[in-house]
C-alpha cells in the first residue's frame, strides 16, 4: 500500500520500512527496506521521520507519539490471520479520538488517511508513567495511595479489596 | 529491604515492566521474564537478579501446554528459592503461574493490566483479578471491566 502510494506520488519523501520477515520488494525508488533495525537506528529513524506509519502495536505508536511525530496507524486484523486479536483496534481508536494519531481502518481509504496524516497537528502526548510509578511504590510499601487514584466506584480513596470468602 | 519480584512475558509486557525500573533499587529486586533476544544485555545489567522462563503462546496449544507445565514447575522452584514478599506483574500468561503460586504461599500480588487493551480484559488479567491484592489498570475505561482496580495513568506510551 505504501509502495503504491509512493508510486502514485502521494508520498514525496524518502520511505524507509522495517520489513521483518516479508519477502516484498519495493517497486519504487527512494524506498528502502531494512529487515530489522537495532534500537539506536530505530530511534534515529523515528527522530528523522516526517511521518511514521505503523501497524498499531502499542510500542510502535508509543515511540512515535512520544517523539511528537505525525503517526498513521494501519492495524493488523485477526480475520486476515495477521495477529492474535483485535485489541490493537482499541488503542488505535482511542488515540485517534484523542488526536494523537490518524487511523486507517479497514473501510477507510488509505490515500485519504495518508493525506490527513501528512497534514494534521498531533496533540502532544503527556506521559503519566511517573504517576503510575508512585502508585506502584505505594502499593508495594502498603502506604496510602496517591491523591487522584481512581477506582471502579469512582471514589478517589478506594477501599482495599477484602480477602474474605464473602467476595 | 522488601523482597520484590517483578515478572512479565517478553515484548510489550516487558517494556511496561521496564518502565518500573526506577523502583528496582528501592527493593531487593528480582526480575523474571521469558528468553528474549537481548537476554545477554539483561544479564549484564541485572546479573544474578534476573531469571528467564520458557516462552509460550496460545497459537500452538499442545506445545503451549507443555511449556505452561514446565513454567509452573520453574515458577514454583523460583518462588521457594527467592521467597518474595511482593510480586509485581505486567502479565501475560507466563507470569500467571508465579502469581498464583505466590498468592497461595502468602506473597502480596500486584497485577498491572496491559496498556495495550482499552476495553477488553486480557486472559491473564481476568484470572489474576480474582485473587490479586492490588489490580492496576492503565485506561480509565478498564475500571468498568475491573471495578476494584486502581487507575492512575499509563506506563506506556
């Protein structure tokens, strides 16, 4: 798809793709395949990219939005035997809705999604992992939970789960 | 220092576990994961404080069953050797046996449901939720699936 888009002039910049185990050969110029990239090269490529196109694994999306890059997500689908389940759609839908990425679903037109992805302004992602760290620390230490911790009942000061058989 | 065991499968689950690495020095930490391509780098970094279990995936049911059994036995031996007070896990199936064994033998179980699922619970998550002392989710939406879970944000992105 990306190769066709390149051929159709929809992508004017150089394309570099991590090809993994596929035997695909790009038809267009300025389209390089690197079977597997190491961490350093990967980070380098992300930093240089104007647009990152990915399948939708959380790690790939994460790397791109953490680098504040334009991201186009084209997810794998279970019924194409491409992946074990469709949970990648959940992440894609959430992050598209929140403005971090552009999604190209099964029924979406790739060319249109590509055009949108080239021009949208990604919402800057603010990491909350330090908040999670504080929570995990409190939980390990059996200390009071950090303010703002939510639980299912909506309470901000949750009741610890009971270990009784009445549960 | 409290003895804490951090366990996860490889891949995304392991990336999430590594987001907890600022905590490692605060405890007597052991890390358990599956054999990964960069295992030697991990051994260099963590020395004797890291252990590797066999990987398993539900795509091949029969070999998975054998690996699950092997992992259960390894987990049991590991638990008896290390006797952690707290087990912190980011999933998935490989971590399940050790969480259950730990729970039965008196360890505090802290399970962190993966950030990869927004509405759908993971299989391991559903199982461990029944007995975890603390269950943490990384999307507020998941509080509807796991009502007594805690939410404070996401380790990834």
